[in-house]
C-alpha cells in the first residue's frame, strides 16, 4: 500500500468518530515499534517527523525508513507528516521529499518560540495550503500557542485558542486540519497539577466546522510508572506530569481526530535502556537494549491505538486516494 494523504485518514476518523495517533519518529526502532503495533491492532497511523528529526536522521533516511517499514507491514495505512514546520521553505522541502502531509505552525515566528500575529499566521499558512493542495498534500495549521518545548519548538506563554478566531482562520487558509491550544502542552514536565482541558473550545469549533479535523498537540500522558522506572535506575525526572489518557480519549467525542504522541515513546525507551544498563552492566551489544526498548515503545503505541478507537480501522482503507486525485478534488473547491 502506498503512502496515504493524512486527509484521507482523518476524513474516515471524522465519519466514524475515532482518533488517530500521530507518533514522532527519529530512527528505525521508533518506526518499527509504531508500525508493528499498528499491524497488530489493524490500525491506520500517522508517522510524523519534526524539523529536529529531519536534522538528526536526514529526510532521505526518514523517508527510507518509512518505505521499508511499509514493505514489512503492507496492510497498515500510513501518512507521512511534517510536524511543526516553521516556514514556507521547510514545508515545501518536505513536499519535495515525498511527505504526504505538512504542518505549518504559523502561531509562532520562524524561531519556533515567539508568538506571531493572527495576520502573519493566516498569510504564511495560506501560502503553504496553496502549494500543498496544488500537489494534493494535506496541510495542518495551528491557532493559539502551547506551553512546553518539543524539539526546540514551543512558546513560554500559553495562549488558548479563540473558537471564533479559529473558525475564521480555517476559512481564510483552507487548512485540512487545525491544531487548537486547549490546555495540552509539550514535553514531560507539562504541568504542576492535573490539567483542566478546555473542551468547550474544541466543541465550539467542531460544531461550526464538523468537517475540519481538530488536532491535539502535546498529548503524551507521561505514565507515572515509566517515570518511576527511569528514576529508579538513575534518572532525574522529579515532577514529570502529562495529560491523563482518559482526558485525551474524552476529547475525541468532542471533535479531536489527530492526537500527537512523542514523549511517551521516549520515556518507554529510556526506562527500558536504563534498566538494562543497571541490571546487566556487562551488556554492550546495542541489540540487547534497543530490542527491549523497541518492544516497550510498541506496547505504548498499542495501548494508545486501542484507547483512541483506531484499532480495527485499517480495513476502511482498501482504496488509496492518490495525490493526483486529491489535487483534482482541491482544484474543484
């Protein structure tokens, strides 16, 4: 099965009321962990790479990893997405590299830290949408700013999305998916107390634009047992806290369709590797610690796919809508 556009996956999620995990990848272990879980649960999946990941592994390597994994798991419907593009050029480069979906995060300036103006966000996102839709590629935008840092990307000041402004933004730009700041946050140290998510923001936007895929960034739950395991074996992560899984699941019924997960996989891998190093200090073969780390990450992904009701939905994608077909759909609008 060739790569799907993210829009095809999210349109099905909208129609059948489920969420789709978008999992960040940097290397082979993460890619195989995610894809094997998707295969076991018969789930569609969004594999996404940030600018940091593209710099770490290189876009050619990331694309090659995805293509190889798809050969190993040919029944898994996959979209390849750029996470947090910071300007038009970065998004266009990902389109040229074969990505079937890109995010233009115009809620922040190019430095990925400074909050932008609404006008700037509309302008730069509209340019990316025009280029992407010409090629049949899905485009995600963002309104409001999230807290925390993800691969050097994130604002110090949290600004929750205004529902009316979000709808105006979606109409003006033509984005296929819209990330809303409604109380989630990037990273492992998201909160000092249990977060209170502003579901009313999601509900208001979904009510006015039910065909728009709403995205929840910073949705890792930071499982306490993984944090405890890391600290037990020499780590220093006091006070790490995420968004409770049940709160993210609840947001699906309010209209969230794409759910970004990164930190949870990092924690699973780190906890496992630390344990191996402490309990088996004689080990030096990287397979002795990366294989169990991969299995731990895959378990996290599997639990998320089941919780998000993605499991069993792979059979919905018997026909792949090509980029050429999608470009014609966009051109008719």
